């Protein structure tokens, strides 16, 4: 039998949006295959805002959740295997659900002995569409020592 989690996730996502609520996803970052900005993870979890205005190219697939989002102003690509999705809820009132463990996902998690050392992995996150300036700060591209303009600021109403 196929897992229930992808179907319930999509249903709760649509229900939250239909009620003008902001859907947030709770993800277990310790599961294999999770690609999220780890600097924002706390206690092995990360909470992701998956509202349409916060993400781009959102795909709630049968095997994973994929989207593009900005974290601290830096565009990132996020990949969350369905097995690592722990809950979906509304930011405004907490309405939503936690997902119970499913045998389909427990079977795919590799078991490691407790004393075995975890091999070092290269970071799985990449910056997408990042427009970093190639200007050298020594070349005078941005003068932080300029004094602020003098005088009183003014605005004019244009009708």
C-alpha cells in the first residue's frame, strides 16, 4: 500500500491556503537526503514557510517536497524527502497535523551502529540565481565613509 503522508500533506496544504492561513512545514534535518539551510535548523528540526508568496516552484510530490526560497536574502534550492516531513501547520493558529511514522519510510532509513563514525559529506546546498557583485571593495565601489546629506528630508505629494 502506498504511504498516506504525501496525500495528507497536499490536502492539509490546500485546506490551509483555502482558509487564508500560512502553511509551515516541520522537517527532521537528520534524515538522509534533506537539503535545507542547516544554519537555520534548531534541535534537529527546521520550520519552513511554504506559502505561495514565500516559495517558488513548489512541488509537493509523492517522494519529496521541492522548492526555491530565500534564506537571509540568499536564494536557495530546498529538497525535503517525504520521510523527513514531520508536520504541517498554520502559523496563525497552529491548525494542522503531525505525521505518524509509516513503515514505508522506516524501511528506507539506513540503520547505523551507534559507535560508527558518520562519513563527512560535502554541503548539498547551492546558491541559485545569486547576483553577487564582482566589484572589489578596494576599487571604491561602495564608499561607507561618505557623510550623510545635510538638511531636512522632504517629500512632495504628487496628484
